[in-house]
C-alpha cells in the first residue's frame, strides 16, 4: 500500500517482522497524527442508542486515502460506503488501498460490494436518497461548507427525508450546522454527531 511509510521507522520494521498486530494502514495514520480511535466511543453511542444505520449510506466528504471509510467498515453496518474526493492523487491512493484490502476477512464483502469512491468536487455531488449519514474531517472553508449543507438540506427536502445525521470531526464550523437546524446529540473529543431537527 502507498501510505508514504518511512521504511526505516521502527513501527514499520516491527510490522514487517509481524511483531505488531496492527496493519500498515493503522501504523501510517498513527504516525501522521490522524488517529480515529476517538471515533470508537461515537460508534458505541450510535449502536447503544439504537440509531439504525443499516438502511443508510455513509458519505465521507473529503475521503482522502480512505482511512475513515475503513474504520466505518470495521465498526458499523451501512447500506453503502461512499467516498467523495477531488484530489486526484488521494483518490488514486484510496482506490489502490482498498484494492489491496479487498481480501481482508472482516470487511472484504463491504469493499467488494458496498464501496463507491467518487472523484468529484463535493459541491457537485448529488446526494442519494439513502445518504443519511455524512462524515467530514473539517475539509472545507466556511463558504464551501455552507454550500454543501445547503445542497444537503435542499436535496433531503425534495426526497422527503426528515432524519439525517452529520458526523463532524474537528468541528471548526460548528456554527454553520447549528444555524441550519442541526442539534448535537453526541459531543466527543473534537468530534460531534449532529441530527437534523425539522422545523
């Protein structure tokens, strides 16, 4: 996998010698500082509060190299796993990563049947009727974020969908969601789960 690993790094060498049980995808992201262990309490909250994800797609806006989607596959059951990425280099790396991971036992079915990575500007993405969970790791400035939330609400109104959620990691523009009738139902360490509150 192309994760820009430092092959001289101790963690990499130990992984290659099968000392570590973590996959190299985990090692790379832990080295980079992008660690999604903080999402595990969120996953537990979703499962413990009977929030049904089985009929909803999870859409990762700004999916990068695919790590968040990988974690969603490990811990949650969604109808589809959709990645939206406009950086061609990251898009290609993401496809390659999942191609390598497609035989991983616990998520192989999801990768081979339920995964859809799209090379597209997020502003131009047309939300599907089952796109009821959105994940973002603060990928945009205020203007783009506002436009995407507008597109989401407009589409869901046309689809007559009144219950949908946003998982906002590193929620710098929290005010945009609050001002658009989203309420925080889970407040974790730099990660919030919002639910749309219909007027």
